[in-house]
């Protein structure tokens, strides 16, 4: 046997022994570098699940979930950058922002006013006081209803939030032919939600594209000096 023939047979054996990739395997972007010696592509357009055919996009943001995630990441979200990054080059149908609302909180009212004027459809629910003194508002039902109701009009849903309660709605969307991207922090995201999504994007891997510049020239003003 010649050396050339031996090398060819060795390469063929190596190819046969490689673990085959399952068809339809879900792509998960966790921000962890591959063991491959080649440096992965981490450009902004590659971070939305490496998909260039997203069609018309609808964005659904769980405001409370995103706020607490930003605290864990140690950043402040720039919502103008967030909207641009999640949309990328796709056609945006609508971007929803769901938030609990506290009466008399002028700072929060100013923020929501800014959101409405800068590309978001804001959906609110009054905060409920709990026995321990904390306040909470769950808008999972509103998110699920809007996602399913609007499903005939968009191709890709971008869900920013990791609550497992939304897994059933996301699974229902998949049977309608809708592609679902879940954007959240891996450590606090429900496995049941990730399993039914078409892809998962770890917020930690895109924080540099969506965080607010500390020297930016705009702030969310109070409504005390504003007129609706």
C-alpha cells in the first residue's frame, strides 16, 4: 500500500466516524466560544440566530423580565438600540412592550411615554400589592393572546423574556408556521420555553449592542412637565 492510498483511507475513516448532525437541529447562541480553533463570527447580524430569511417580524418584550435581566448584567438598556438590533434587516410589523404600571409614579410614566413615541406599542397592567409588601404584575396572558392573534400577519416572533408559562403559546405558534426566537438570559430562562423555540439568544452575548451609552444625550423625562 502506498502512502498516498493510506492517507486517503485514513481520511475516509475519519469522516465516517464523525458524529452526524441531526437534521433540523436547533441553533442556540449562548455566547460561549466553540472548541474549534477558528474564531466564531460574532458580528451583530450573526447574533440573530444566523437567519437571513425572517420575513416580517413582530417583537414581544416582557418589560419586567428584561428590567431584572439588565440588573443582573449590570447594564442599562438602550431601547432604541434594542429595537434596531432585534429587527435587523427584517420588516417590522409591530413591537410590543408589556409593563406593570404604578399609579403616581411620574418617572415610570415618563419612560412609557418615551417608549410610545419611539416605536413601541405599550401594554400596561396595574401593579398588585403582595402580602410581603412587594408589587407585581403578570402580563403573560396578554403576551400570549397578542402573539397568537397577530400570527397571520408576521413570519417571525421575537419574544424577549424567559417565562415557562409562555411555552404553550410558543408551541401553538409553531403549528401555525411561525418562527419563534427567544431572547433572554440563559441562567433564568425556562428550559421548557427554550425547547419549543426555534432558536435561543442569550442576552449576555448581545449586551454590547443594546446597552445604553452612559454619555448619551437623552433621558426618560418625568411627565410632570409634559403634556399627553
